[in-house]
C-alpha cells in the first residue's frame, strides 16, 4: 500500500469519525439537509478511493489535462 492510498484512507476515516461524533454528541442533526452531507460524501469517496483506487476526481482531472505526480 502506498503513502497516497494510506492518506486517502486515513483522511476519509477521520472525516467520517468527526461526522459521527458531531451527530451522536447532539451538535449536528444529520436528518436535516445541511453541508454536513457534503462532508460525508467527500469522506466516503476518500475512504473508498483508498481501498478501490477508483477516484472520480482523478478521472476528471486527467481529462482536464492535469499532469500526474512523479510517483515517488
């Protein structure tokens, strides 16, 4: 597993954890439409991209002509 994949997995985990803590502490109501759902979407995509190596943002950026990293 590469460093990039680990960063994605850890970042996704911590975003999802923070959302869960906010919800269960009563400081966020996830039953209402809010920006927290966007955070949950980003966190889930980070987590799944670390495991599956499928990232919609990577695809969009490659099609837009953004160069890939040097792979160090």
